[in-house]
C-alpha cells in the first residue's frame, strides 16, 4: 500500500523539522517487521520521515503504557497499522463524521421515547446473538459514517429476518451525496439512512465492494436489500436513553470524539477532555461493567472500522456513565426498517 499521496508527502517533508531525524538503530528490526506486517511501502525520500513519525508514536505508546501499569490510566495503547501517521493525518484521513453536515440539512425524524420506569439488562452484547458482521476496514477514506450506518442496518435486518448480511459502504460513499454526505470527505449516519429510504434499499457488500475512494454511483436495483422507512434520534446527551435503545432495539449508530483513539489497544478508555469535537462514527453493540481495583467500572462496547488489528479485535470499551464521555450519547440514532 503506497502512503501517502504526492501532495501529502510534500507536506510531510516540510513538517519533518518537528520530528527527530536521528533513527535509533536498536529499532531497525522492529521497523522492518512493522513495515512487512502492514505491507508499507514509501516513495523515494519519504521513509526517513515515516520512520521518525513511527518512532515518536512508539515512544508515546511506551510511556503511556508505563503509566497505565502504575495505575495512572484505565486503558493501554499498542502500535498498529496507523503507526506512521501524525495525529493530524490520522484525524484528517480516518475521522469523517461531519457534524456540520448534520446541521446544514434538515430532516424530519422520530425521537426515541425513553421510559423512566423501564428496567434494562445490566449487560448487553449483540455480537454472540448474530447481530453484528465482522469488523471492517475503512482504509484511507473518511467513511466511518457509512460503516456505522451499515452496522445499524445489518443489526436491525438480522433482528427482523434472523439473516445476517454484509451491506455495501461503497454504495453509501458513492450514492448518498444528494442526501448531504460527501463520500470520503465525511458524512452523517442519518443521511445514509435517508439514502436507503429514498433509494428503497442498498446493495450487498459482495456485489458492490468497498474501494476506500469516491467513485460514480453504481447501485444495482436488482441487488436491492434492506429497505429503510426512516430513523430515530436518541435523546441528546442521555446515556440512559442510549442504554435503553441499545437494550431494546439493537446496535445503534453513535458519533464520538475519536481524536485520541489512534493507538487504543485494551481496557476502558477514559481521557480527560474527550468529547469536545465529534469527529467519528462508530456502532454501539452493547454495554457492561467490570470490577477493577475494588471499583465497578461501566463501559460501552463500540465497533470500529479500522480493522481487527486496532483495539480489542476491532472493538473498544469506552467509559459509560462518565458524563457522556467522548460525546457518545450526543448524536446517536438508528434506522427504522
């Protein structure tokens, strides 16, 4: 995989001064192994910059994990396929939820009716029940919103039919511009649901495969599946409402501030200040709690679209009932089939 584009490479070279160009020879084999594992290749003159970025990220990971082992953090980090990206590149390439698109397009939607007296389970995980497809990889395309949307549609389709199908994110990337999305430049899950409603369906993954780039709309009406009648918005900022929706309905699309999720590996993510800017679409597939250090820690189970090499096999546990941490309950919704 060639990374990045020539324009981005030139930008990176200009930014090189912010990184140490001195390479640690002790890390030569680790760097070589990492490149092989993730099929990384670079244009001439670029590798030294990528190596410097990778080393800086590796040191940050090691320092964080040293502190986590001392009890200063509730989660651990790990080197992954994103290791040669700067934080700015990571946020630009992978975090494609666009709250500005949500604000600029009106939509008549239903609001979730939360029940104050309704009892819900203490633990929910829709994965063992067959509601959730395998973790996918959005690649270098800001299409997280499409993966979040297909995940919600796949889960509710299974609930209705007991058949799990993998739906086409590329169909949404290419064809939902009229509804307000902008392909790899970002989008909003609700507008993806609106596209499926307006289009009276969406294609399957295997007939409209993912390409991680914008392309012409190639929707095939003969492969139309999973129609959508509308969508439901969860009460903003209410984790209690989100819990009830996940427990009663199934997997729910959520928007989060993923600015510091880049190297998340395990544990319950909690980072002070997370939630200032919603920039990433994920799928809430459950929630639970675990007793650690004589304290009960609650968490959300979120499916991501950065491959199984990220996080806990492509998932993360995010702090729950922690004042809407990372904005998880700020803009949550699900489709009506």
